[in-house]
């Protein structure tokens, strides 16, 4: 328990949610969507026949998950260097 409490003291301050953070997250999700459209081979696979901008549900979830992972890294990185 003591190492866990010691690690909590080293957590850096993160930037609060605001318009700049939202713009970075949107850009990262658009980037991931563009990557997904190029890389995913079976874009319309899935249980539901409906598609969102050419992607089936599994591909859409994968693309947005990748976009959020890229966005978190970008937001933390930009906040660390003082841009956000």
C-alpha cells in the first residue's frame, strides 16, 4: 500500500477540459478515421448492416478507440511542453 501512495505523489497536473483540448481530440479522431479507412480491409464487417461513413460497427469502434488513444497521448504531450 505504501508504494501506491508514494506513486500518487508523482502524478503530474493535467490540463482541464476546454475548447483547445476538444479540438486536439477531434483532430486526433479524424486522423485515426483517415488511417482506418486506408488500413481496414473489411470495413463493413459486423453484426449490423448499417454503416457509419463506410465503416461497420466493429471498425468504427476500433477507429474511435485508436483516435482516443492518440488524442490522450497528444493532449498529455502538449500539456507537458506547455502548449495547452
